[in-house]
């Protein structure tokens, strides 16, 4: 059973509009697409939180109280679905919401003694901190916070701490990265995160990239996919606020999702940063639904899955 959870907020972003993402996915037919793959689907509706106050940063963080409130709501909703044995699909909203979803997944894994692997599909590393960020926007900081370097209220989601964070760098793979601030790059290297940037993908190809990103998972590993649609090239996915040229093509993205599906281990999913205010005829949400279909087993391959 798949549970759809909407989180209609752009409180962590630098542009308005990602709050319309959940409804854009619904209009694009995400429920019907999943059911066509033989999946039972329950739309749990939207979690709620405070409105976006649209204020400047305070002490390096923009809208911190509101971001904390939204992530607590997401954490509670995602954890409840996992504990009920369902696969949660978080429909954002901006990528700050991954702090709530992944901390819930990490809590669930810790309680069960299960290994965790996170695939982070994104144009950005999202490893900024208050000392480095040029904007204070918290959608640029979720990975750092999940790894223990962030506001205490967010690091502590799920009962974690800076000493024992929700996410260990060795459990994370970042794919499609092509826009990283200089100071942020140093932090990513220091943390030891395995990053498959676009140069790596250009040199080795997407199949080899995904083989490496998926390698070494222990039995019983919970595989979480966090898909920021700005991972995709803006030529095919214009409906995002932070477009970065030179991203994966449609077929490369489909291959990523099909290879994830082949593992049979995906147990939770984020779809974030769809911004209909920048889109044309809901094109980006429709593409996201195509990719979700592939994550749940739709394949162009004319061969028997083994």
C-alpha cells in the first residue's frame, strides 16, 4: 500500500510556488498512474503548517520556526505510514521537507535495526550551513542538517542529535549534482559523501553510475529516494525555481528509476520542488509522474525482469 502525503509549502525556498506541487502531482494523475502499475494507493491528504511569512534571514536561517513546524508535521505523518506498513510518498513542497521525511525513515530503521540507503537526486548538494549560505534558505541545508550540522530543532527530529545524526554520510549517494557553493563543496568532501556529479555521469554513463550508487546494500536495506525535480535538465523539466542547465535527459532519468525499481527495495519516496508558477501546462509534474511509474515497475525494456 502506498500513501500519498502532501506538504504544500515553499517556506524553505527562495521563490514562491512550490506549495502548489502536491496539487500539480494530483492533477497530473499520480494516483491513477500508480494504480495502473497494480499498486494500492491511499491519498492521505495534506499535512498542515504555518504560512510562508516571506521575511529575511535571522541568524543565518530564513523562516526557521516555520520550517521546523512543517518538518515536524511531515516527520509525524511519514513515520505513522511506515509504522503501519505502508510506503509513504511525500509530495512537496520544497526540499527542506526531506529533513522531516528522512528523519522519520531513519527513526523507523533505527527502531527495526534495518540498514538505510538514501539516493539524493538533485542538481544541488544541499549541504549549506548558516555560516556559508548566501540566502539563508533552508531548502539548501537539509543534507547538512540530517548529518548533524544544522539548527538543533531540526537535527533533533526523531530523537537524533549532532553526535548521533539521522543520516550517516556513508549511507547517502548524491546523483546529478552540478551546482555547489565553494564552501559547501569543502564540507561535502570532508563528510565523505559519495557524489556522482554530472561530470562523473558524462564520463561513465548513467548505468555505471547507478550500479555504483546501488552497490553494497545489505539484506533488508530500506532504500529511500529523494527526488528533487531540478535534478532533471530544465529543457524537459522547466517547472522548478532553481533550474541548472546540463542535467540528465529523459531517458537517463528513466534508467535511474528503472534500476531503482529493479532492486525491489525502495520503501519511501520524496518528490519535491515542483513549482507550477514556472511551468507550462503542468509539464514538469507530468514528467515526475512518468518517473514515479518507473520507480514502481513500469519499464520500456522488452525483456523479462529477473
